[in-house]
C-alpha cells in the first residue's frame, strides 16, 4: 500500500484558491476602498510591472541574493553542524555561539551589518547568512550525532576513502536533516532578504514593497507579494519536492520487501 505523504491532493488547490479569490472580490466590492483593491486591479498592476520589465528585474535581484545566501549558509552550517555532531570539544566551543545567534533578532543583525560595512551587497548577504547558519548547524548536528556506528565500522573495514565515506555513508543518513534545514532555511531566508532590501538596497522585491508602502499603493504591494509567493511555490514544486521523493525512494519497500 502506498504511504500517504501528508500533503493535500492537488485538486484541493483548484477548489480553495478560486474560493479565496471569490471571497476577496466580494469583500473588496462591499468595502469599496483603495485599501483593499479588487483582484482585477492587482492583476492589472502585476501585468504592468511585468510588461515594463520592473517585475523581472526586482525578482531577479531578490532571487540572486537568496541563492548566494542560501548556498553559503548551507555549506557553512553543514560543515559546522557535522563538526559539532562528531566532536564533543567542537560542540562545547560552538554551542554557546549558536545559542547566541539563534536568539539574536534578524533586524539587529541587518542593522549591524549595514552600520559596520555600509549599504553594500556584501553586508546584505552577510546579514542573511549569519541568521541562517545557526539553524542549519543545529539541525545537521542532530543528524551527525545519529550516524550509525555500524556503517562507520563497515566503511573502515572496506577502506573507504573520505569521499566515499561522505557520499555513501554520511550523506544518505544526513539527507532528512539536510532537507529539513533546506526547507526551514528557505522559508527564513525569503523573509530576511525582503527586510534587508527594504532597509538598505535599491532593488529587489523588498525595495519595491517599501516604495509602494510610501504611496499606499496596496495593489502594487499585493502584486509583488503574489509574484513572490508564486516563485517560492514554483521552487517548492519543481525542485524541493522531486528532490525529496527521489532521494527518499530507497526508504520505500518494493517487490519482495513490500
């Protein structure tokens, strides 16, 4: 029997989303206020930004920052997490720092980076990375602690190289923790990047939201918000979910193991 994934069936989205749009349109029509524009007004704003090229320019800037910050944070966090999980000394040294960074508000980190380094791209990316690394490290540390010692003994007996040990022994066991760090990390990075752009960048979705807020252009705010949400969902459906299914395929018993 096929195991349920816990996700709602696809048809739910085709029922719920039109229903939400209908409710939105009904409430907006009843209130008749520029503070809650009609869905058609938001769609027109989205089309205008798309046709002018502004939407793609600002989305591209945001995605570039997200991509760079995500890769750096995952690499650094994974390395630190494995080191902490495999060494009690390293864990004792890094654990207080991880606790400090986990409890440090993202807004404080962003402001400090801008004050210390100026309103430059490096400061923006560093602020995001600093906020993301502790989450990855703590998650991966738990995975490193749970590595099967019997598989380690097998790797030693067969003389696995460091690369073979990493690729064939560690990564398959760490994968659920890496996926958890990836999902949680992306959700965190999206939000922090928007704040970074709002406070100190001259492009990006966060910058556009700030500009629209200054003139109370709610239609433009919603247009960029919906475009951003659509991109996030596309990445989830096109990359993360297929990757998770493919990498977890070995866990699903088939044939004689069913």
